[in-house]
C-alpha cells in the first residue's frame, strides 16, 4: 500500500486515488461505501480530502452517506476536530467540483462541526470565492455563528478577503454581529489593518462606534489614518441621507444629477442594480444613461459600462477620470500635483449641490492657524511667499519642496513665484473651497497664547537636524543635561537637546522648552507641531487628531 491514512482499506484506496481497486471492491460489496474507520470517516471523507472527483462521484452514485459526521480520535497526538462532514472537508480544501457534486446529492449546507463552524465559515476564511458562492446560492446561512459567535463575515474580514466580503454583503450578511469577545467584523478588519475590507464594511453599514468587551471601538483599533478615513465615509453617508429629507436642497430641475436623489432615481427598474447596488453607483457620481448598463458621471461627464458583480464604482470612476472634481471633493482623489482650474470650469453640474456632499475640513487637526504656521519651521527661505500669509489662507506645509495643502478642501499648491498671493492662488485654483467661500469650517485664527512661550524658534534658515536621525544620536545629546522629562522618551519622540531643557525635533525642526515632569513628549510634539512627518509616521494621524481636538 502506497499510503496509509486509515485502518480501513477502502478509505486508503479513496485517499490515494486507486479508483479501479476501490470500484472493484465496492461493486463486490456495496456496504464498503459506508464503512467507517477509526475516526468514523468513510471513503467519501478521504476522497474529498485528496480531491479525487471521479471517486467522489462514484461513491455518491452508489449511495454513500453524504452527511455523515466523523469523530476524529485523540490518538497519536492529533488535534481532534469532530463532526466534520465531507462538505466541510471539500469546502476547506477548495474542491469546487466536489462541492458541486455533494450539493447535488443533498449535502446539508449549514451542518456544524465540533467548533460550530459551517462549510461557509471555512470557505470565507480560506478565500474560496467560487465555493462560497455555490454555498450561498443554494441556501447557506451567511449569518451562522460558530462556538465563538463568529460569522463567516468575521472570518473573511479578519483575513482581508475582499471579494468574499463583497459576496457575503450581497447575500445580506449582517455587519454588526458581535462575537464572544464583543468584536464585530469591523473590529477585526481594523485590528488586522485590512484597510480595503474596513472601508467596504463601513460603506455597508458597519458601525464605527460599537464597543467590544475591552471597551474598544473599531476606531480605537484602527491604525494610521484609517480611523479618520472611516469616520469620513460615515459622515459622507450621513450627509447624503439628510439630503433626502431636506427640501431646501432640491432644485427646480428634475434632471439635476448633481443631487444624489436624482441619480438614484435614474436606476429605478434597471437590471444593473442586480449586479451593482444603485446606492454605490450614485455615491460614485453616476446616473444611468443607457443603452444597457452605461452610466455617466454628472461632474466630469465620463461614461462607464460593462459592469460586473465585483466592480467598485469609485475605482472604475478613477480609471476613466482620475481628475474628476466630484471624486476630488468626496473621496480625496486629487493627484499630488496642482489641478488646473480649467478642469473644474468644464464640469457641467450644480457646484453648490456638490460641495454640500463634501466633508469639511479634510484635515481637522489643521483647523488652527497656529498649528498650520508651526508646520513651516523648515520652510525654504528662498520661497517668495511668507509662512504667515500661507497659514492665514488656510494652508500648511507638507515638508517637501514648497508644497502646501488646504486644511479645508485638501487642495495642494506648489511652485510659488514672485508676486504670488497665498489667498489669490488658493481662490484661483480651488474656488469652491468652503474656507475661501467664507463658510464656517471651524478655522481658529491666530491669537496670543501662553503656549507660545513654550516653543523654541530655531535660527532663521536652519535646516532640520538630520544628523540626529537615530535614536542613539538624540539620546547622546542629553548626556550633560539635567532634563525634567525622561530623556529616552524625548529621544524616541524625535527630540534632541539644545541645552538646559530646550529641545528640537530632528525632522520638523520644531523646538520646545519649559518642560514639566508630567508632560508626555509625543503629546507635546503633536500639540505644537502636528504636521511633522516623523510624528505622523510613528504615531499616525488619528493620534495627532486626538491631541489637537482636546
């Protein structure tokens, strides 16, 4: 015998693919098709495991029990996983043809094993898209919970299996079921840094505010800028929902497709919505024009057609029109270069309606003029525009060349020339910015503050302390200094000593003095120099935002 996985010969034939021997044996004694081994597994279990479709089909034709659950023993140190059916095995192993054959013979789709898992749990966890689709189309429960109260959506979200998540959501999987630890699928996606999965879940109603048993929300588990992104998606959805009930925003024209309600109405009765939800198409700026499934953006007027179930409207929109002003406003898709104003002027849409759908400010941590001004500590002295004027015009320094960005609309400006005005250029290139238009977007003008006494202003023209780029170098700078704050903590936060208790950041060149023993270096760094690239890389935008909003 070439391989022995069982104490029953017919099971070994099934596992090793010896079809002729298996067939001859069973035709001589049909009871062998249902004979169980030491683990209560039949030849069907083993054929499913090894992927021998021909043997599986033969066994099913001769009446092998399709729903028999095994009872794996503890012998030889194996981990037991009892009550596994052939369908569990085939789904987990990715045997599409075998899954199809088992379903055709009446396999129970929602049978659970010892851990409470259905075959769909395994398909979702292992990214078996076609198998999951078969299971769901034949009646598998997308919200079945295992012994840990975890659903298939929990499994797919933790692994970041994007297409599986899409499929489960289309089949009415609930986004807010909590497992035994209180985690929703969104908790798991955020904790595992599955950015696209988290965005998709929130777009389909996952709550960013549910607490798990550790009293943590998905936002608190999100790393980097993911939390801010998810909050923005929620706010966009909320504002669009409010538009439906706000008659003041209605226009005289029933064909004003700058209104999401009009775009949604265009899809009424269309078969396209069976493949891609109308809400997602409308949120991406599209309305139906035909023929067939052809849609057009109300803003850039580009068209897209030939839609499939897996398509993401925003991504397809970006492909055909990467500089669409609507995408720039709503989804922050501006390219990292200046967008010429003529692009905006060519868009045939109700501009006032569009900006109502936008989320402002884009960078709430920069709503303070003081915070914006502090980002200019390493501003090139040769640039002919003053940092004070740029900060007053809503702009903060990005730390590269002479690039600045608006805290409100997110517009980026660069390549400043003599005679340029901060306000004038901002208004010229981003005329629909709420800050430029005079709306209340939370801007905090510069005022005198006792906190200014804490800042250390580096010498004019001084560059960042690149020679202090390592933790060890920064720590050595404190060797002869008695500092009220732990020097290791200061060095880890990017600071090096400038004598007494004054410190400078090696990256942004921002300086602080007048330290108190209880002060946290990272928090002070974020409070006074929120645009520092080292700070944002190490701590993330969410941390900076939380400090700025205190």
